[in-house]
C-alpha cells in the first residue's frame, strides 16, 4: 500500500492538473478524475512519462454512479485516501430571465452536488487517514464569486457560496476525526476556463495555478492542530469575478 494517496477531480488541465502534479511529485499516488477522456489521457500520459504514480478515471462528477465508480477505482488501486480535491467545476453565464433549467442543473450537479457525494463515498478512507496522522485533507475549489454574488453568473455564484458553506459544515462535523476541509476562493485564474476574458484581463495579471499549488502545499504542511477553513485569492487591485 502506498504511504499517501489523493483523488483530484477536474484533473485533466488547469488547477486540477497542476495540483495533481505537485501531489505526485511529493509522493502521493493520485487518481485523476475528469470528464473529457482525451484531455484526461493526455494528462495521465504526461505524469506517467515523468515517472509519477497515477491512474485515471473518466467520469462526470455530476453523475452519482460515476462518483461511486471513481472512488471505488481509487480504493481498489491504493487502499487509502489522505487528500481529496473537489476541483471540477463549470460556469455558464446567463441573465436570470434567460436561464435554462438544463444549464442550471449542470452547474448545481457539477459544482455543488458532487462534493457531498465524494465526501460520503470517501468518508471511511478519510477517517482512517485522520486516525493515522490527524491530517486528512479535503480541498474544495470555490471562487471569489462565492464571497460576492455575481450577476449573469448567478447560479455559478450560488453554487460556490454553497461550497464554502458545506466546507464549514464539514469542519464542524469531521474535524474531531482528524479530517480538515478548506475552501479555495480565487478570482480570475490563468487557465482555459478564463480564455473568454483574456482580451480584457491579461493572463499575467491573473492568479496563477502555481499560486493555488502553493496554497495546497502549505495546507499539507500544517500541524494536526491547525485548520484553515478558506483561502481567498485576489489581485492587488481588489476582488474580481470567478
């Protein structure tokens, strides 16, 4: 059995891939979970090519059966879980008068509903890790839009408020088991998800994936007696969307 293991969702690119790479480099066996098989395969091959211990599971985290299957595959491969990163997310903007139920449900299922499903399926492994070393960690990618409500991105914003609230609830419920939860709340991050705004905001002016990686590395270094419930990332000019 590996000494440390992690699951990262939305791991085929951007924040998820950057964090997965760091975790693998620092000794975690990592299950990469993402919806788009071709991108996931490319990420897997890149990490395996660097000699990292990783596996991949193509899954739609908005689908309960896919969540159950992804966690089962991780359990079978590695037998333990020390870090869960619920990072998969989608943002679909629309004025409230033009909001379609389908696009609303996609965001609710992917950004919010998937997170308690992963906690539920991973609870036994996280509890075992917490009992072993007191530092089982769940990192939930929220957004600055979960701190300040955003028009046009109203459903996205609501899901991210929910992520922050659920993270707080999990600290209250699971903290005594040695399971810590942190919500990450970044503004614009230089990833493919923000390509649509890069004519207005230069990529170099955005938060970098390396900033998110640094925060997760810091969380891993904390003593069992310290929990950071949330981290807000914003530009020096002030809060920004996403």
